[in-house]
């Protein structure tokens, strides 16, 4: 049978060049996927840390209703640890000082000596135990109004 012009198909050289280009493109795509997975993992840790910090702030705000330094410090100051979806531990710590000073919550000897309203500054920090973490992962500062209720 007679072969027609242009009917011979691809040669070995063309197939090898096409495979080489395909491998180069796939390597670039794999690198992009690996980087995207790393960013997603870091974002998951950051989201978990932000949620833990927000929970601590809400706990302190609800404790401030009592108008007692002991109650609000019990809610604010104990260190806690949460674990994100990857199993990375996140340490949550807080400091509580009277606004504009470095003094702690003002205690009084008697109810008559108490300041009826105190504004406290709460700073909550979350640090990650991950080796690639930029600590602190999350830091939030807010003011807490504590009103003494006789």
C-alpha cells in the first residue's frame, strides 16, 4: 500500500520533547500546590488562635459584670492551651492592667472604698508551638469596663 504525504505521524523526538515540556509544567504545578497547602495550614493555625483569643476576651467581658477583681482575674489570667486541626498546640496568655497604668485591678479594703467604675486593658496573646510559626500568632488588646455592683 502506498503512503500518502504527511501520514507518518509523530516521531520519537517530538514525543520526547512533548514529554519534557509536560514534566516541566507538572513540576511547576506541584510546587504551587505544595505552597498553597502550607499557606492553608498556617491560616488554619491562625484562625484557631484568633478564635481562642476571642473566646478569652468574651469570657473576661462576661466576668466583668460581677464587678470583682478576683472574678475577672480568674477569667483572664490563667494560661490555657488549645490544639488546632493539625495537632499544633497554641498557648493563650493574657495580661490585665488598669487602663493607662501598669497597675493591676484595684482592690479595696471595703466596699465603700471601691472605685465604682474601672477601665481595664486586656491583652490576649496566642503563641504557636509550630516550628515555622511567627509568634505571637495573634495579639489583641481591648478595654474592659468593670462596674462595681453593690
